[in-house]
C-alpha cells in the first residue's frame, strides 16, 4: 500500500523509504523553497508552497510536531479572552479559520466541543460575558465564514448542573454554554505534512539545520545533518523559510546574529485525568487571575490547563513542576464538588508558546499575533501566532517567498484544499456500519479510526486484512489497535518508539503507567518496519522508560530549575546506531 494520494502527483506516505528518497533528492536538487521546522506552521508553509506549484523540501531536527505543536490545549478556537483586549481582528481571523477547518479542510480531524462558562454575579457578569460571547458568535458569521458550531445560550444554575453535576452549587449562579472545536494537534501536523507530500514536497524528520549556505549576502540553502546516522549534506534553495517557533532566535544566530524577530517562550502545563473523575457532559471554561483555565473533553479523559509562565531553560524538553500541577488543581477545584488530587492525574505535559516579545514582561500579555520578516535575501522568518491561525501564517510566509522568487507564483489555495483523509469523510462516516460489517472490525473501532485517519481508514483495514492479528488492541493501551502502531512507522514518519507512544498515539499521557506497559509490544511491532536489530529495539524500550522516569521525577520537584535538571536526566535516542 502506498497511502491514498489526493492528486495524481504522488503518494502521501511518509515511511522509511520515502525519507531516504527525500534526503537523496535534497542532496541533489535545488528547491524553490526549503522549510526549516515541521511543527504546524512549517507543515502549513510546506503545503501552501506545494499547492502553489513550487518545489519544496522540509527538514525537522526531531520528530514532526515534537515541540509546541504536540503540547497545546488541542483547541481550535477564536480566543475569547482576546475580546477583552479589543483584538477583534485576531478573533475574527481565528473564527474564520475554525469554520474552514471544521467544514472544509479537516472535517475528520477537527470537531465541535461544548463548554460551560460559569458566572458568579447574576447581573453584571452575565451581561458582560454574555455580550462577549454574543460578539464571539457574531464575528464567526463575518467574512462569509460558516460557523460549524451551535450558537451560545444562557443557562440557569439548575440548567448548568444538569449538564455538569460535578460543579459545586455554591461556586456559581448561572452559566453560558458556548462551542469551539478541538483537534489532536500532533496528528493534524502529520496529516498536513502528508498532504504536502502528496503534492510533491520532500520531507525528512531527524534532519538538523546546522548552518546556511551563502552567496555574499544571499542565503542559498542549508547545511543539514541526518541525526539518524550522522551524515551531512547541503540543500540548495532559492528561498528558505524559518518556521522553528521557540527556536527562532537560535536559527537566526546561524545566519549571523539576532534578527528582526525575537521570541520569548511561555510554558503551558496541562493535566490529563480520567473521564469519571469529573461528572459532566460538557467542557468547562474557568477564568483565573491571569487568563483562562479549560477543562476539555478528550475521549475517555479530560485535559485540564493551562499555566502561563516564562521559561528560559531547556526548550527541547520543558518540564512541569509540582508547583505547576498544584496551580492547575487548585484552580479547577474552586468549582468542583469533589476536588481532584495528585492521585487522579494520569498524564502531564508541558509545552512552550512562541510569543513575540513586547513591552510587557508578563508572558500572558505578549503578542499572539504573527510576524513575517525578510531579514536578508533568500531568508523568510515567520513566528508568533496561534495554532488555529497556522494557515494564515503559512500563506503570509509563502507570499514573502513568492516576492523573493523571479516569475509569477500562484495565489494561495489552501483554504480550498482538504487534508488527506478529509475528502469524502462525511460519506464514509455515514457508511461506518457497513464498513464494520465488511471488515469484521467493531463499529466503535471503525469510528475511532475514522476520527484519526478519515478516508485513509482503508489503509488500516488493508493492513488488518493482510495480518488479522493487527486487529487486536495493543496490550497496555487498549484504546489503540496494533495496526495503528505498524502504520505509524510505515506511513506516518515515526522513527522511534517515543514518536509512536507520544505523538502518533497519545498513549504516553492517556495511561496510568504512561505507556511503559505497552512499550515492549509496540517496539516489537515497529522493529520489522524500521529494520531494528534486537539491540536497537532494547535501546528504544530502555530510552522510553528512562524518559518516563525523568518526567515523573521532574513533576515531583517544587520549581522550574529542579524540574528541568531532573528532566534532562533522560538522553535522546538518536543516533539510531548505538555508539
């Protein structure tokens, strides 16, 4: 199987052979544009460029979405709190994008999610928040966008308690129900990259940019190192896009010092708790003294977050401290009948927001808007922004690339291009019972696969037809099928066990042992696909266990410095070949 192409141009598969072929082509061709960084903005830029007919290469030093883009609140939202800052344009833009993602670009990956916003004052607060939410809904109608979510409504305390019995009656007087949308952030990035690949983009993870090629002042490409085997190469390009998020300043230093964009990292910590710990049919949106705390439905779990604190330590592995966890628990417990404790926490993850630096020292007040700069000929920098508006950031970056290229470049069309798995999704969803009967896979499993792969579910069912044992759930993480583990390595660019357990699936935050119990079986499934020896398979399992140990130790520390020191105790797995 080659993966389902969205055009006649090529396959969307990102397996070991495709990575090797991409690296070969990078070493031998000149591209119109090379993108550094394969988070959501880099993936979006690659897709935007490829669908304009440009030749594209993408390099990522670690795994796809391994930074900020796998550690967000997993929401596609307008940013209700930005209304208080009178940033109507940012909210309108984000809500327009939300409508596009829900209904046209990724109906298989993005779906509506309800929230309750409890109010504590009967008159002024309900009027204040009600006006804000009404404006939120009204902005979603502007610019010709489709909403894709229900309209908000006001609820009495009794009505709110019917939806969310977990709320402590004395903590609120009423509520407003509103809707936004959610997504598996890392999966979305990978699907965007696969779509770019189908349009011809050459993509390689674990490939680090170590410097820039120059002809005088002009940037003409990159020096890269394949971190899997240590080999180096030069990748020539007419334009380079730096889409590295919190690493923006680091990449700028490679081109000769600090540039036009300066980024400050803000740490956001989220907790994952089982669904039965909070009795509610809806998510919650709680105001804190600094920003907003979300309680977000997530399958058989809740995601609760986030914090917003400055971070200047290790950017590769930001660590959550006990103080971070205490902060989230303390604030969510102000409204719950039955308080949550540390024992209720299944998973914890910390991510870094790339905020554009401004006058304020408080990270919660730094800009979430994005900036595109062209500091030297041949180099485009893009930073800031938020996940929801990635497509606009990508368009603006490639507009700057087009300006630097000779000849006319087509306008962006990504507002009309569905991601792989999205075209025909609704029809396939409607046929899910028939699909289950034909494949002999339970309809609940088919629904799970459709929400993760869309119409690419045929790939998974093809694997299962060839190997019926892959229809079984993965031991220690029964929400996922064994076929999904194989597919992550064969089609989705996973190079290591951690890639599969932390990003292609969410086993590392959705199980009490954080995936340790599933590691052996998962590694056994991945090994034949990636050609691992027994020694390498054992290394992968040992590394994963050490990573989990280091994370658990960091989360018991009282402050960032100690948490960071403990988290650094786990080494990275690359290179593949043991020294």
